[in-house]
């Protein structure tokens, strides 16, 4: 796959590569605010993660902005 050279990132959605634009400052600010609101979950057994690939089924690997995952998992 050729490099595009812009600030986008690629995600696998239903078996197709989709280019997603880089988050704008307002989007990043909202993610930070939501992350702060979710921080109490860390005390009850969750890990918080930002900006990572999340496997959803066999053919999808979207780039998630924020997730809370149980440590038991």
C-alpha cells in the first residue's frame, strides 16, 4: 500500500482499509475530559487505554479513542 503522506491513519473496517483523519484539538480535548471522568473505574478493576487498535470480529481493527477494559479479561 503506498504511503499517503498526510496526517491520517488507517483502520481495517469489515475487511477494507479505511483512512481516518487525525483528531482535531476539540476532539482530543473531549477524549481527555471523558478519560478523567472514567478514572474512578481504575479503582474497581479496569484499565483505561487511549488511541489503540481494538479487534472487533475477524475483519475489523478500528483505532479506538478510549476504552475501559476489565483487568480480569
